[in-house]
């Protein structure tokens, strides 16, 4: 067993699962405190690294693509402070952090956990019911319905339609985008048979976010919904007669190819950032980049 206890949180590894408990320090983000304890099966991981700084270091976990609905819904846009898979390590515990890295890496090697993406969610996502008030709305999700209640800051044209309720079966996709600089963020639900290109300020299926403290909590709503949608990697079941069954709400082939290309470009950018920050070694970066380029 390996365990590291810090003000930022406590990580415990028993050889099969990694238990992450957020700390009570004032610097621990609201998202991590609200999300609470996480239990990661070894099969959800693809790596771990320790970045040693002058004063403090940082433990980082790498999860398999598609294993976690939170990472799937946020698309790598969570700030480091809100990322539950990072832990700040004080200088006097660097040795313990390195021991944790060795234990997890050895277990991954012994169990031969695949590095490629997962075709199903290996984490359950945030529990429901869930309610978050941020931006121009309060969003509630009970596992079956999303409810958007507008507040006094909502654009009048958007609020005029009143409270919005969306059945989970009608949700084709969910996306969370943080506010960056002068650009507002959003939580957007893509609703079947109700497409819109309106900006979040006017879109009745979107919440506009302005970069305030509670904005990251909307990522938890996105993750809870994402966990209950079909997994992006799920294959279509064959229909009677041998023809592949059509997935309801699936994009046309041309649009799907375009989306795949964009996703691969984003993946290349993410890999570059991980390599630059030291999470990926030169060899890991080269191998991962070649794998992405082959898919393009």
C-alpha cells in the first residue's frame, strides 16, 4: 500500500484502486470539494507522474481516453486547480510521491493495463440529484431530466420562454466551456430535433457563464449527464439482416469525420502541452503522437 497525505488531499493506493480524497485547505477548489472522494480502478489509469518543483511538487494522473465522464465532458479544459487528478506535494514529501509513482507504475505494468482508450466509462460520474446555480441559470439534473431555471441576469428574449425542461432521451450531447479572458463560457445541451446556432446568451438550451467562482460546478452537471449518454466509442449494434443499426442522433458520416479530425487535432495539442509540462517523457510523447497521426 502507498499513501500520501497533504493539505491538498490524500491519495491512497492498495494495488487495485486509487482513492482520492480532497483536502480541507482553503486553497482546495470548490469543484474538488463538491465532487468529494473518488475511487479509481487501476484499469482507468494509463500513467502517473511526479513533477518536482523548487518548493512544491505535483502528482498527476493520466486517465485512459473515454474512462471518465468528467474529462469527456470538459475536454481537457479544467484548470489545474479544479483538476481532481492532480495533487500538490510539499517539499518534505517528495520521496513519498516518488514511491507512489513507482507503486502505481509497477501495478500498471504487472496488470498489463492497456494504454488505448476505453469504450465504456470506468467511473460513474457525479451522483444525482444535482443542482448548481451559476451564470444566468440554476441547473438541476435528477438522472432523467435537466431543468434550467433562469435568473434576473438572463437575457430577456431567452428568459421569456420560461423554465426549460429537457428529457435525457432528447439530449444528443453536452458541452462545458470555461470563461477565458473576455470570452464568456457556457454549459450547452445539444437537443435532438431542436438545433440552434444561437450564442449561449440567447440559446434556451445553454447557460452563459461569466468566470465566477461557481462556474466550474457546471462541469459536474455536464459530467453527470455525460455519464448517462451513450459512450462516444460505443459501436452500433447490427440490425436484423446484418446491416449496422443507425444510432439515433448520430452525425452524418461527413460531419462525423470532421468531428474526428478536430478531436485528433485537440489531442495533438493536449499531448504537446503534457510533453512541455513534463508529464510525458520524450519517448511517450513520440509514441502517442505517432498513434494520433496514424488515425488522421
